[in-house]
């Protein structure tokens, strides 16, 4: 099998926003307690953060981390997680049927973010709370004024503001599973008035309005139009959330999941531009795909978890080779749409549907999906290029003409290199690449991630069962493989 890939160095999609390589930590399961934070662990630092986990997060070069939720945030009082820890309340956490100790809150998390070399993307509670609590949180985090909430932060030991610039106006408010679920106009009015107060408090922040929680939501389209008609002048982004899986064990179908992501993005862009034209605005609403990942492995085992535990092992998907290939195609899709998708968050970062896993009191290791994200985060920053791929296609029960090879190229104008990311979806056949459009560059390296067993996983006992390797035959994509090819100036 052959794939002819033409890369046009002058046909630029857009410069990739570094925030495309964001992630997410929610107060859910062992993401915080036993994940990033474990004060009794042998690697823990002065604040109780696991340094073995921090090092893995820093390897990923995560640009921004969404916090503290997620469904959790819709029942959360941010004031519970600040100040003297001995006085913080222990509360029922109704989104995930757990107990929240509030040992970690924004005071601690913003410090963790600094130590992880990342930024915070803060979500406000528009489920059980509203505009007043949101503007107070902005003041607490960002202002130096001699006023109540700014002074409260100083009294809590933080003289300088946290300077959080990216904020989400609630979470998945279109979902009837959400605490404080809203109808489209209910949410739209609340989000608009909250946005106005937050930007009056700090005009430098950027705001993300809730879009649909997935393309199959019954209100998709109506929701976005209603929200944008109310909020257009006061927000900068609208969110998209979508998770993918292979519950029917049809690998060929599963490997085509990125087509669904691409359609979701393009449909949302069309709606944004429709409202732009309706309003006669000159501003484009950009997209924040702030929850995306594979999520299906753990759903049955989660039904067995008892209620009202502290940090129960929820959503602990164990990822295999085929999951890594799908994540690779999803990353390629985000890069292909980087002219409108400016923020994206792999959900989540540690233990909960995550690239990084830990044992409480023990080891940390990386899952298969760690590697495509790592490669794109390190080599996918620059100018995304139009990439035309001519290859064979296949059909699935729900899709036709799925290309066997999914690819995107990124030009790094700092070191004059071109990186080609490619997934070979074929389960049996290798693919020979024929490249054109950049004769001035020669191959520097070709990295491959694959495995004879598509169900092979990394574990604490076998952390290197699936790892990338240098291609034995460059320019040949092995069957069912993730590939990163780097070309430097000749």
C-alpha cells in the first residue's frame, strides 16, 4: 500500500496555539488525592505534591490544565478550598458520590501548576451558584486591590495574584446529569450576565461559554445558537466535549472515530459563523475542545464502587495500542482545525481516563496514549500546513471512504524543521510514503508506536510493554501504527 502526501509550505492552516496541548484535573476519583497530591509518598515535596508525577507532567509539556471540573464544579463552593486547611469543611460530593475533604483547592492548585510549568484554566460553578460567586472568585485570584476578596487571598498567604487568564462559564450545563442542569435560554442568560461581571472585574480574562456536551445531544445546534445570541459580545470561545470508545470491539470502526470529531468541529464552526453573520460582528468565536479522550474501559467496574468514599478509583481506564492510535488521529484532527480550535484539554491527566497512572503509596507509569500526546506537544507547535494525502480507503458499518492514512504536517519556524504526524489505520498492510512539496528538507528521524497485540497495555510491572521506537525502515508506516517523522533543512 502507498500513500502520496503533498505538503504545501506556503499553504498554512494557522499557527498552532500552545493551549491546544492542554489537559484537565478534576476533583474526581484519584486525580487529585493519590494522583498529583499524596503527602505521605516518598517523592512528595514540601506541599505534598508527588514529584514523580510532576516530572511526567512536565515531560508532556502541558500548556494549560482545566480545574476543578468537570461535573464536580457544578456543586462546588470555591471558598471551601482556601485558607486554613484545618478549618476546611468535609462535604458530600454529589456528582461522583464521593466525599470531598477540600484539602486541595485553588490556593494549592495554582502552586502545583507553577511547579508543573503550566497555566490554570479555571471553571466557575453555574450549576448551584451564579454571577456573584464567579466575580468574587476572579477578584480573589487576579486582583491586587484593597478590597475584600483580594485581601482575603493576601491574608491566606498569597500577596501576588494568581493571574488566571482563561475561565470556563460552567460545565456541560446542557446535560441532565449535571447538577443545576439548564435549558438553553436559562443557561444563556446566566452565562451572559456572569461573563459581564467577570470581565468588569478583570477585563484581561478570556471566557469559554458551554457548548454541547457531545454532537449527539438532542439540543445540539439549538443550544449553541441560543447561547451565542445572548453571549456573543462577552465571550471568546465556545466549548466542545466528546469521548470515544470501542465497546463493540470493531477496531476498523474505532480507528475512524476522528471523522466524528472533525464533523463536530466543523458543524460548530458553521453555527458560530452563522451567528456572527446574524449579528454583523467582526469577531470570530473560537473553539475550546476542553474535554476529549477515550472513555469506555472502566464504565462497568465503576458501577461496583461504593458511595461516599474519599478518592475512590473511578474512571481508571487502562489504555492499549489501539487506544493510542485513536488518540493520535484525534490529535491530528485538532491540528487540522487549529485555525478555530485554540484550546483543547485531554481529559484527564492523572489516574482518571489519563495518560499517567499511579499506585497510592507506590509507583507511577505512563499509558500508551501518553506518547502521541507527548510527540504532538513537543513537535506540533508551529505552523500547521495543508497536507493532501492520496491513499486507499475502506468502509465501516457507519462510514464510507475512510482513508487508511491520517496525517498532518507542522512547520517549526524556530528551527526550520517539518514534522509529519501519521496514523496507518490498516490492520494488515504497511504503507510506503511518497512525499512531495519540501525537497529542501531531509529526514532526521522516524518514530513509531505500534504492537503485534492491539490490546497490549503498559502496567506498573511492565511500564515499557508499549513504547515508541526508531523505525527500522524509514518512510514505511507499519500496520496499525502511530508515526512521527521529522525533517530538517538539508
